[in-house]
C-alpha cells in the first residue's frame, strides 16, 4: 500500500494549531501565573492530540479511493474510547487542581480557533479572485 499524499489544507490547519497554541501560551505567560499558562498548554496539547487521533481513525477507515473499508463497530468504539480518554484527562487535570479550568478551556479551543482562522483566510482569498 503506497503512502497517501497529505491534504495541503489539513497540513495548513495542523500548522496553524501550533501557531495558535504558541500565541495563546505566550500571551498567558506574559500576563498570567504559571498554573494558568500550563492549563492553556495542556489543553492545547490535548485538543491537538485528539484532532490527530480523529484524523488517524478516519484516514484508516477509508481506502485511498474513498471507500469505507473499516468495520463500523470498530470506528464507533475508537471514537468513544478517544472521547473517554479525553474526558478522563480533563477530569483529572481539573479535579487534581493541576491547571486552571478556564485556562484548560482556552487551550482546548485551539482547534476551533485554527479552523475559524483558516476559514476566514480561505474566504478572503476566494473573495479576491476574479469571478
């Protein structure tokens, strides 16, 4: 099986995830305490890892031609395991008071912010093209 060519848009979003996380962490580092900054960083790592795992599950479920080839129960089970692991990690970070809950929420929003920025950037590029 030959390796799949990476999707350039997905690659842009993945890179943007790290840029957004870096900017959030830097901003927090400059104005907040270390526990708050740690919350943003750990939340960002969790959301980026979750996004990557979801992409891996979806990529493995489809053939290069786009035909669904996995067992549905397997995909659903992996989805729930991924969500349970994410929930457990968030629960432990908050209940053990490792991080500030608001900071964790900010870090968990990295993917949403990245996709939103990518959408705005794409829309602005499209609006500048000749119709």
